[in-house]
C-alpha cells in the first residue's frame, strides 16, 4: 500500500474511533442526566417524608415518645437520601446494580414505618404479606425507592385520605405473556389505593417520561423509574385503574431459585 493511502486509512480509522468515543460519551451523559433527574425525584419524596416527620414532632412536642419517633423517621429519611446520592456516584464509577438475594416481605416489614410517614396522617398503609414468597434479586435502596414512589402516588390520588394496601403473594406463571413475562415463579408486590383512579387515555401514558397529571408538582419520572428498576432485575410492572375506584400497581420479581 502506498504511504499516502496508508496514512488516509489510518486517519479514517482514527476518525471512526473518535466518532464512536463521542457517541459513547454522549450516551453516558444522557444516562447520567436521566439518573440525576430520577434521583432528584426520589429526593423530593424523601424531603416530603422528612418534613412530615418534623411537623409531627413539632405538634407532638409535649409527648416525648411521639416526638422521638417522628425525629427518628426524619433521620432515616436523611440516611436514605445519602444512599440515593451513592447511586449516582456508583453509576459514574461504572459500578453494577447492588442487587442480591432477598425476601420482599422482609424489606417491606423493615420499611413499613417509613412508608407510613410518606403516606401522611390521612392515609392508612396496610401490609398484607403472603406466605411462601420466593427469594428474588433485590437492590435494597432501589426497591425501597420504587415502593415509596408508588405509595406517594397513591396518597396523591386520595386528597381526602384513604387506604393503601401493600399485598405480596407467590405467583406461578405457566405461559409467556404479551409483556414478555416468561413462565416461572414470581413474587408479586401489589400497591393498591381507593383513590380517584385513571381513565384509559391517561393509563396508556403513565410510563411516558415526563408525562404527569400533577401539574407543576409532578415530574413524570416516578413510574418510568419504577419500571426501569423492575426490568433491571428481570421483573415487570403492571398497572390497572378505573376512574372512581382506584389504582392497582403490580411489581413482579422472578424467583432466583430454580427449585423455589
């Protein structure tokens, strides 16, 4: 090959490498932006919980035990906020999802007091934890953030108060489904409210990024985040709703034990 043509080939190769590097950098910046917006959304939820805990502590100043409990909940919110920042740092360092084998029931039992503060004083949170729930792949911080998102959405759908049921059960899926759920054993985590519900045209768009019915108070990031987390661990999310009757969100997590 003539030296001139060789140099041109090297230059074209360098150019293709440079273009590929720019594309990777652009994609990574976009992903960091999406992650940052998602974490900002979770932070707003956490700050709302912290504010609620501190307000309850103020109103219960004459009841030391109640005040201490509320302050403890606010402190836990601060700690979870620190955990959320670690997600962005971990992503920037190319670290993987911090997921491991876990029992969804145990995570929900531990997180229950925090969910109650997130729901606020006018909404009752009731856990109905099933038996023989399979062991699943769970990232504790992302799992907690996903359930908190769903509880706060349920709270917002019940401005006059109501009840949020969090139900777990073992699900055996015998055939593949339209949403690519493969046959197998799953843990179902259902968050259900008796709020105003959603019409079909809204339900079709709930996973569209930045779509919200909450006006300036909504970001349109919460449900897409929950779906992304479920998919990251091999799970799925399903939503059903009816105006005037409420909304039901099912998170399905596959068992990681073949003989479960």
